[in-house]
C-alpha cells in the first residue's frame, strides 16, 4: 500500500479498534456492576493488556527481541480471534434484547447480565481453542484433471501448490518443517508457492528463522514462487531477494517453459497496480508460447478468470481468500469472488483456489482446514467435472 494511503487507512483501523474496545469495556462494567471491584478492574486490565499486544508487536517489531516479539504477536493474534467471536456474541445478544425491549443498562437482573457475559466469554474461548486446533491440522488435497493435450512426458504431471503461508515471527519453525516434509513426501514434478508466503516487516529475521527449512523443498523441476499482496507489504524487493536466497525461481509477470513439459505463467499480484501501474496482461505474457503444451497460470488473487478462459489457459491456481478463515467471513469471500474456494471450470479452463496453508491475524480457522494441493494432470480427453469431483483429501 502506498505510504500516502497507508496513514489514513491505519487511522481508520485503529479508530475502529478503539471503538470496539470501548463497547466491550462498557459491557464488561455493566456485567460486573455488582461484583467485587477488584474482579472488574482485573478483567479490564486483562482486556486492555491483550488489546495492546498485537498492534505493539507489529509496530515495534524492529525494537523487540525476536522471541519476545513473536510471543507478543502470537498471543495478541489469539486475542483477536477471541475478540471476533466475543464481539459477535455481544452484538447478537444486544440485538435480541433490543427486540425484547430490554436494553442492558435498564435490566433488573444484573446476575443474568453477568452470567451471560461470562457465558459469551467462555463460548468465544472454546471457539478460539477449536479454531487453533483446526489450523494446526492441514490436509493434502489431491485433484485429478485431464487436459485435451498430449503431454510430452510419458506419465501424468504431479504439480504441488501451496499459498498463504504467512510466515512471521509468531509461526514456530517446527510448523514449517512439518509442512516442508509433507510437500517433499508428495514427490511432485514441480512445487509452486502462490503468494503471501511472508508476513511482517523484517525479511532478514524471517530468513534466519525459516530460510534453511525452505531450502529443503525438493521437486523434479524445481520450486517456483509468485508474489502476493503481503509480499508488497513486507517490501517487494526484500521479499523477492528472500525467495531467491532460498533457491526458488521467482516468476513476476513472466513465463517459463519447464523442461519442454509445460508452460508456467507467474503473474504479479494485483497490488502491483497500486505501486507501479498496471501489471502485464495475460495475452502479453502468452505471446510466443507453444499452445500445444499445458499452460499453468499462477495468480495469487483469484481474479481474471475470464481473461484466463479467453486465452485458453488450461489451469489457473490462486489463493488469497483463506475461504474466509473465520466463519462467517467465508460468506463475504463467496460474494467477493466468482470462485473463492475449490475447483471451478469456465470453458476449457480450470481454476483451483486454495484456502491456504497458514493463517493471517488469528492463528485459527473455523471454516475449511488448511491445505496443500497436489494436482495430477494427464492427457486423456478433457472431462467436464463438477466442483470438487475427482478430488480427495489426506490428513497429516
């Protein structure tokens, strides 16, 4: 995001964050009105302390030791997940009471109000815990597709895709090691990382934390990466340097023929438009490309599906949406994108949108489980399929 737009945006976000906490603290005081004062003061202190963890750890990351900053970021993000569901519960309760003409401050049952507040705290905490557990249990989605093209190799292509790792100081290195081990076990012909691999603002620290592990990614034809919007927030030049240092092939509005087996088109993220002007069109990127080869497009955000269909692309793989990550935000992503998760088809072009492997903000998921995607491509006559048909999932 350009600096000129970042400051107003930050002011708006922080203002909303402040208003949310004013509302939460007012409801807490009403609920604890007839409780001992030290309980109310302790609860208020806990909420204010937790509320400061995430913004402070993000804004002062360079000044904090890596371990301390990572711990603050992790627990601050967990609090955000709890806050999301606590806020939703309080708003629903207040709306119900408005409908019943029983505004909280006018109620004659303070014990009921205190109990309902504590009940919502508990429910939000349980949802948060379940979401954290769900986010720690990724799966392998295996999708089989057939293209109406003859592959120049004597066996199906096995292409592995992952997106939205969101690696920052709050992600344990052991988690990435588990992901990399699972990716390597697939023995893919090629590995593609489809944007938002990094997060935070200190790529040099992230390299010390994750670089050696990412170096261990292995496939027959190499590891390829395209930038997402968060690579621009990290600093696009630093992010791309990070990837190259990990032995990855960076595709940024560029096309590559891989071992005369298939063509891969790596599109720059749409965020490029805000920084440097309009990115290249798909038609420009496909000039002089042998159309008899399978054509794979990597585009972090699931946009331009009509453009891909117009250019007779065989497969586009995207991420970005997280399938909402937190219910009911997946309803919003469904309205925002023509395909927000899973497999779709337009004309002869397939599009797979992965929900991603990591998390952004709260380290939890209450919609789909995180995933890596293995797509097996053969050269049988193309078969029209419905969404998710021909796929299955393995857990790890």
